[in-house]
């Protein structure tokens, strides 16, 4: 299967995570279908990890009914918590403070669920999530696909931090796109709903070209390799009976390939949480709420905290 796995060639930071919120969160580290019986190595929050399938089950079935062994490379006998969900292996370096967020659309039988890519990017995890929330860059970075001139206006939309689930939710997001999905053959005004249920994960619900009553789903699960290096894992869950998984992967990888240099050229690499650090405009409303939400939780890893 085609998979993009671009390793950073830059030196990684040696400091491990001292942020208790992030340390006790679940983090995606690999696609289930990519994990055979041999030993794999990765890095999470500045620590080297080893993982492998611990049974002989068929890992091409991404239902989550698998067993995997994940441990710190320096302590292979002490296994870390493992959870399989949405086609990916998740682990936690500490003690999971809460269950992983729900994504019920993944279980719908008529959806085409594709682990689209795992891309290494030299940027902090919060910067990557914020870029995912930004509609304003569509016409300039994803020209001819997710946007085009003169359709550059970001219409007014709503954002809230929910009280019950503690998530950032943006609704009434609308943007004209020449090719909204791999199977789309004409431009359309696309409606978006953005959802941030995890400090380093974001889920996008968007108009489905094949079924006006439902929405396609694109999820970004960011693995913080360290504070300024990530692996961005993408899940695409679409109602598309005609596009092959390879076509869906290629479409999403094209988008990621366009975003990668933009992200890597952003300075500072960490996301500033002080509202005075970077001047927001109307299109940045989701980013403003996201930064406020991170500050409210006391998150310090991958960010520049606001001054007291």
C-alpha cells in the first residue's frame, strides 16, 4: 500500500514531556494496517518507543480488535497502555486521564475508511492543528482543489467551547471548493463543521458530494515526536462507493504535500498562546478559541504560554 512516511532529518530535542495533561493523553503512533509482527520504532513526546503486534491476528482489518505491545525502548518489559481505534494504534506515556474521544461515523457500514497518510513535519503539534482549522489558506495553498480565486472570502461562522464534552466546535463554515473530495467532478459550496476533541487532534465534517443528508469526515491525529517535530496521521471516512482507497490516499497526500512546506516555514515553531502574539482576523476565529482552550487546560508542551 502507498504510504507517505517522511522522517525529519533535523536533530530532535532531547527534553521529554513535563506537561501532565499531554503526558496522560492518548496519542496515535501508527496505522494498524502498517503494523506487522516485526518490531517497529517511533518517538513520542521526546521518548523512543518500540511497538509490534503481540498476536498473529490479521492487521489488515482495522476494526480495533487487535493486541499490540508498546513500550519505552529503554524499558521493554514495562508495557504502556494501548488502545486501537479509527484504524490507528494509540498509546499513553502516563495514565490515561480520560477515554479517547468518540468518532461514531467510523463504525457506519457504508463508509470508506482509509488511513490516508502518516507524514513527518518539523512543526509543533498545536501549529499543525491550527493550520487544519484555517480556511483562509485554501485558495492560496490548495489552488484548484480546496479553493481558488476570486473565491477567497471566509464567511462569518460560529465557534464555541462546549461545556459538556469540552471540545472546540466551529459551525456554519462555508467555502467554495473546485474539488471538495477525490470523487468530486465539479465545484461546490462546501459546508464544514470543525471539531477539536483532543489538544492534538482535529476532526473535519464536510458536505458529501454523494449524499446531501450526510457528511464526509477527515480526521487529523497528530503524534508529537517532540515539541517541534510531529507525525501527522490522517483518517478519511467518506461515503464514496466509486473512488478506490488508493485514489482517496493520493488526494489527501496531495493536500498534505502542499501544507508541509507552509507549516515548516512558520515561526516560531511552537504555538504562541498570548492573544497579543499574532494579530488575528475574522478568519482566525477558530484559532483564537483553540488557543484559549489550550490555555484553559494549562497545556505547555508545543506552545509558548501566555504571560501571567
